[in-house]
């Protein structure tokens, strides 16, 4: 799958911009603040219906305007397809494929897949477990709609169960019978969520380790450990065991919504023992593995969005990555960088089908 | 126009009352009130009379809890209907939907809602006790669960099943799957998947 054309109107800092892309590497170079990342974000919008920064849609409208528009022309399974996204202040977001409005945005997600590697991925290491669960859940949901459905239902059951626990406290009543109704719902949807995640991590690990070795060229041994109390007991038993604590705390303390992923390097958490470069290698390998995973499940190669990828890497790792991305493993790639010369070298190295855009504050220059 | 600057207290009162209704904002409310002002006295009286009588005289059927003009509703008192089958629905609106199918000749039982702790609705707020009493007294062969296919609907189904499965009554639920007239390519994966799992024997009607 390829993005052939992109048109922006009043999106972030762009008044109006028109791009024609090459089938392989497309890079955007320029100084800080000229809007390189915004282009990647626009592509992210077309793929996943939202900004990768998870901001409110209306915050992406150029200052002083009341709407923005993003239009893309994709080549997918040999056909040209148009995707249109329009956001107007205080109005519902419009999303169209081939001029037909979607009734549900979730129908679009997964048709034009993309993977973004960006400095904000750091949150996966530095922030709480919610980020790591989100990574896992969105990676699986991109190809498995049944999983998404089960996850949503599971979360609803937890929400209702928590409300019931609260109401027990308020009314000074306790009904094990009512609680067990929601336990059953949690078990029905939670068990498959757990085993799907387990399978996913098991499948992802070898690919991830391969990419880490390719990027680092080092001996460090990295691992992804899915930590869940459901490895040791069924959700039914866990809920039974946590009952008195749940009643006191008035929320559900066990289940897949409390799972975490541990990122390990040489047997220790990378959060505490990895250098910045090692952490970035780790995250990049993780995203590349995620890419590979989707490419295989979908039988179409996602678009790879690499935001400020080379920052923090030593020269050797930059070389390794250049070799990796310019090989045949990835489909169409979009890269931003501040070093114009470095990008020129990369493109010279990887043959034809590439385009290089030099972004200035007020215009865009195409370098041959 | 500033909608809050009324020239008359009476007008303002009427607008405020209409605006309390669901789906009606202050602008629509004002439009309705001004419309009523242009109408004949008798016409307005008919309207207010209809509303008052509705509120004062409406009954809930003692058997099925449906809205009715008498203590026992027309459905429950109809001897031609099948009194051994009871269809359990969430609300009065659902009775109308099932009736509109013209496919059902049994009785109903209106729960008045579904179990949802988030909305503060528990079993005591709904008519489960009456349903169980009805079943325990015998004479009912089948209970059809016709609740929404949401998590709350499912949970309510489980709850009813647990309360009723000790009685000799058949408990059934609406079929779930691809809807009539749908093209498969537009059916969502969850629904299509479930239809496959619950597929049925193909029978030619002669």
C-alpha cells in the first residue's frame, strides 16, 4: 500500500500544501518548528482517524481558522483510493473513503495501516502500565476486530462491576449474587483477552529480538515479559481471592486491566538500567516488530512513519538503521530529520523511488 | 433576539415548562408556545386535557406492567392470545416493536429497564419478583428473552435465567446474527462471526 498524494488545508502550520510521494523513502528535512512532524501526523490521521499525539481534533486547526482538511490518495491492491478527513470547530469529524462518509470510524481503522516511530514513544518506557497496555491493545486490534470487541466488552464489565462495588458501600448492602453476574461477564471477555495478549507477545518477541540485534549490533539480550496474575490462576479464582479487598477499595483490583509489560535488557528493567540510546533502540525495534506483525497479518505492508528517528543514536546505529530501512523489508517510508546532508546520503544509498522535501517556513522545496 | 428577554411572565413560564421535555430546547419551546397562542381556545384545551388525563388515568397492567387504560391490559385480557408464552422486554416501546412484527401471539412482561449499576438500576427497581411469581404459579411453558444485545441486556438475561431455571419452563432468547436484507460484505465481523457459529439447518418451505 502506498500514499501517492497528500493535500493539506489549514492543518497545523500549513496554509495549503500539496505533495506527491515516491513509492519508497520520502523524507522531510528542515529546521526545528517548520512542520516536518505535522506531515507525518496528517498521514497518521488518514490511517487512524486521529493525531498520534492524541490531542483534540480542533487543536490541529491552524490558528485563526475554523476548520482543516486532509486528503490523501492511496494505491491499495492496485486501486486508487481517496481518503478525506475534515474537522470543523464544534462539529463532528468528517471521514470519507472514495467520497463515501463513514458511519463508524472504526470501520476505517486497519484498512490503511501505519506505524509511527516517534520520540513520544518514550512514554512506553517512562510512564505507567496504561501506556504499555495501550500499545499491546492497539497493536492487536489493528488486525483483530474480535479482540477489540472483547476488550471493549471487558472494560464495560469492569466499569459496571466497580459501580456495583461502590453502590454496596453506599447502601451498606452486599449481594454476592449480583456481583457474580458481572464476574461472569468479566471472565467471559477477560479470558480471551488475556490469551490473545499472551499469543501476541510470544509471536512478537523473536521478531523484536532480531530487530534489536540489527539496530544495536551488540550483545545485549532484550526481552518482552507479559506480566499478568492470570499466568498463575484463572480469573474466576483471582476475583474470588480479591473479593474482600475489592469491597474495601470499591474497585476491581485483578484482571487483564491491571496487566503490564516488562521491558528487560540483560535481565534488568531497561527503564532503570538502559542508556538513552539503548532505550531508543529498544523502542525502535519494538515498533519495527509491530510493523512486521501487521504486515504479515494484513498481507499488506503498512506505511512506516519515522519521526526524528536518528536523534540520540551513535553513528554505528544510524548506519545499521539506514541499512535496515533501505532494504526490502519495509514498504513506503516517511522520515523527518534535521540533517539534510545525512538524508541525501541515505537516499543515494537506497536507490530509486525516493523523494526528498526540504521544508521551509513558507514553502517546500523538492531536492533531486 | 435574546431568548431570555420575555415580555410576559406567562409566556416565560410556558416556555420553561416545554423546555423541560426531552429533545426540546428553548428555541423550539418558544416556537411551540407561540404556535399555541395562535390556536383556538378549544384546541389548546383539548391538548392540555389530553395530557392531564393521560397522567391521571393511565394504568400499568397488573399482569404484564404494560401501559393500559384498565387494570388488565388488552393483550393480557385477550382470550385469543397464547397465555402460556411470555415475552420479556425492557420497556413499553419494545412491546410496540414486537407487536408490529405481527409474528407474536403470546403475552408480555415489561421489566421497566435493565440491570445497570452505573445508572443505579438494580434488580429491586425492576419487575423480576412479579415475573418469578408468575412463572412459579405454573401455566407458562416458555419465556422469551427479548432484551437489547448489549452487555447490560446480556447480564439481565443471565440474572433472569438464574432465577427461573429451577422452574419447569423453557427459556429462549431472540436469534442474533445478520439482519434480513443485509449484504454480507456490509455485515460487521462480529455479527457475521456469530451468525456462522449459530448457523441453522437449511429447510425449504414447501
